[in-house]
């Protein structure tokens, strides 16, 4: 292990240079114009895996973006770790809010990242975190220090709902056989307070269209006499929360697991500075469901948010128009045991029920995913916790995450395997936002920690084998 850590120390500048190369590829999965770049990023990832010593790496084409799969089976008696991650990124817009272009990585120091952070779309989510695994592997394989078998499954469609990965998993169950799935695509509480994500929220994402008259109308000639779809949609959306910021859709909370008082006390022990939180966001008050803390509202409580809304005239100046249609994209973050299909169904029923006469309401579901809870008493959690304690000098605390990685629950369903969510980002790294960045410290700390995970996991698993 000492040799592995020395190798990492001696090669870290090169690791960063190589990451910069990968961050320059605009692998935006949502934009068909960038399909070639997504493919290019897949090839770059496969190349990096081969270079790290995972010679058996292939690229599987799908009807969408490619899937990169690599494996190194060393000893059938050893446990197999499957590393999952994604090399696709979110669209970078609004471009004018980036201080440097999203695909021209630069390193800058900040208060949160005194050692510097690398600014680029995908730096933290998730190319930088995937690359830590590839470089840790390179270090371990250089010294024949890996005591587990390893598989890599890297996809190019995470940011658009992992549509083709689900089918791939069902089709290639044998290829993906493993004992645990290791994912770095989440955050720690802070660089001083390491944590391991113990659960993720699920997601239902829908697009609503309200249609009034069969064409756009003059707002003076017809205004006041026919339903305005934008007025109607705004009103309907406004009614989806009550004055306590609870969601008003009948049945929405029916399957929500309430935490016990003790669990709530425990989770709120995690450091959280509400004043600093507000200052960072430039707001003078937080807003959310009455009776819950910010930490609870962003992890163990479900939400409903408009992500985008449009219709009518939005160009320069004024155009007097009574629009025919209004649209909204709405996300609902779900917690155990809410079911995304059921939520879409009750959402649709409710919207149709409250729609006034004179408009038609159409609800189109987009991607969705189930919430996931990962055990904190498993061998793999223990190995991850020991690894982080080794490098941070502090025991990590389990913390639920507010985001979603829908494939986690799918892995459980299809492969019957649980995941360990050992991410190294920070919530303040601006993933999906302008100026996304990833701390240089976090990048290196990940590379240093990952080899310990394999060491402890291998040892714990083998100890287990000896027992029975
Ligand atoms: N890495 C994120 C998820 C995440 C971020 C989990 C931070 C926990 C903390 C992932 O890439 C992501 O953005 N997921 C999407 C869901 C997907 C279906 C588009 C999300 O959460 O919006
Ligand atoms: Mn991600
Ligand atoms: Mn993301």
C-alpha cells in the first residue's frame, strides 16, 4: 500500500493533466448535436481503462449513447467490485454565466478550495470522480496490489435517465455479476467532515401542457372571454403547495416513510450552518415544508418543483397575444417507499381534476427512478468507512443525499446487489450549474482513498469466508 500511495503522490500532476484532457470533450448527452462527442468521451474512458491495466475493456453500442465495460478478473476466490459512473454531462447553459468556458478547464483557488479547484462541466459530476477510480486502479495494478476482482461500467446517459443501461443490465446479467457496486457520484459534507451517502431520493419528472383555444389569439379581441392556458397553468401549479409548503396532491404522502424521532435527532447532528447556507445562496430566508429542517427537506422529504415553464411571447418587447398553449416541466423528488409510477398517476389525475372547463391538460412522463437506501452496517459500508477514516483521519458519518441516481435501485432489482455511495464532491461544487468545479484536494483524496477500500473490502470479505 505504501508503494501505491507513493506512486499516486509522484504521478498526481499527470493525473490532473489527463483529467483536463477528458473534461475538454463536450459529452452532453441531452443534445443530439453532441452525440459524436459523447462517443469520443466513451473512447477516451475506454483508453484510460486499458492504460490503467484493465486490458479487457470494450465499448457496447446501444440505441442511445455507448456503454463502456471493462474487467480484470484476477482470482475467482476474491470478491468482485463493480465500479459504476457516468462520462456524460449536463448541458452547460446559461453560457454567459460561466467565468471561463465550460469545456476549457481552468484551475482556480477559492475559499472552499484553498488548494484550487478545476472548473469545467463534468469536473465533479461525474468525469472527475470516475477518473479517480481509473487512476487508483492504475496505481494498484502497477504494484500488483489489487486483492479484489474489478469491473467498470461507465455510461453516457445518466444525465438523461439511463434509458439504455436498464436493458443492458437485464441482457448482460452474467457479465455484471459482482459482490458490490462502488459509486463515486455524490458528495461529502465537507473536506473536514467526511460522509458516506446512505440513500438517494427517487424522481418523477413530467411535462405538462395546457391547451386552450385552437390557435394564438389577439389578447384584446378575445382576452377576458376564453381561458388563458398560462394563467390556468400558473394557478394550478400554485395550488400544488399549501401555506405550509406541503404538496396538496391527494395521496402524495401516503407511502412516505416518516423517520423516528431518534433518527431525526441523529441526522440533524450533521454539521449544517444555516447562516452560511443562506449567505452562499444569496438569500435572506430558506423556504420549505413546515416542521422540518433544511437537512431533512433536502434528503428525507419529497418535493415538487417547476424546472421550467414557457408559452406565449417571450421575445424582446411586447406582443399582445393570448396563447393557445402553456408548458411546464415538473420534477418530484421521492423518498422511500414512494413509487414513481404511482406518483405520476396521482399527479396526472389531480391535474386533470383541478383543470377548469375550457382547457385540456396533457401530462407526459419523462424519466423516473426509485429512491434508494443503502445499508450502513454492511461489510462494504464498513470497508468504505475504514478507507475514509484512513485518509481523512476521521470516521465518516452516514448522510442521505437529495439527488437521484436511478440506476442504484435498478442494480438492486436486476442484479440483486447493493451499492456503496462513496462520493468526494461537495454540495457547493455547482454541479448542473454554471462554473461547476471539483476540488483538487477532493480529486486526489479520492484517488488515495479508493485503494484502501479495496484493501479493507478484500480483507473483510476473506475474513468472512474463513468464518464459514
Ligand atoms: N450525480 C448526480 C446525483 C447526485 C448529486 C446525487 C448530488 C447526490 C448528490 C446525478 O448525475 C444526477 O444529476 N442525477 C439526476 C437524475 C437523472 C435522472 C437526470 C438528478 O438527480 O437530477
Ligand atoms: Mn452524476
Ligand atoms: Mn448529474
